[in-house]
C-alpha cells in the first residue's frame, strides 16, 4: 500500500513549510521508514510506509510477513481508502481530465515530431476552419518539440493560432448624406 501526497498538500495539512516537509521526508527515508517512488514530472510521489521490525511485539510472530507489512504499528485503524489519495493540485487534475478525454476518443499523431494528437473529428474541424491546416500542424509540432510545452487541446490551439494570424477583415461601410462630407 502507498499514499499519494504532494509536498504542497502535506505542508498544508501539517501546517509546516515545504522545506520542513522535504527535510522530514529525507530523514524518514534515511531511517528506512518510508520509500518514495517518483511517478514523473507533475505527479506526486508514491510514499510507501515501512514498519521497523522492532515495532512489532512477540504477539505479532503469529502473523505472516504479508500481514505484518500492512498492519499499523500503533494498532490504530489504517486510513480509509478515500483518504489515501488526496485531491491533487490543478495541474494534476487537468492531466487526469486530459487522460480521461484521450481514452474516450482515439487520437492519431501528426506533424514532423508526431506530437500533435487529433481525433478524426478534431482533424475535420481543423480542415474546415483553417485553410493551410497542414502548415499549422507542422508549426505546432515544431514549437512543442523545441519548447517542451504541452497543450490540452491541439485542435483548439491550431484554430486559435490561425485566427490570430488571419483576423477577420472588417469592411467599413462609409455612407453619408448628400450634404455631408467624408
């Protein structure tokens, strides 16, 4: 079993600074009381809580190794399943929403770097909205590859860029009465 806890949320819950939390986690890790597994950029670490062997009394000898690993040392009930994973930060929630959306629609990679993902519906929308849509796909692909930026919706980004580059022309109507001058 493991816990998801970002440094920020841990500091907020414990009313401590982020630096204190980082120092404390490092000390717990050094004492071999926890193991932190990185999940990647923007994701909270998995924190595995370990129990030292000397924390268990002789009465625990009848428990199997598996049972003692999951048994709290102070004999309190463990956290309910709902409390184990705290709601993450905004970036984390957006990534979860993005992954849910991606699982619903099949997206294909486009562009030179194969990093612009569009569903068939989105691709058709881009084709209809942007006259030189292939150039914009290449532009977005190159930009994302060179800067490392990510966008929630590639189709919306392409359409937005095209609108910014080619604003709709306003034709002013100049009308005047016979006696007025322009």
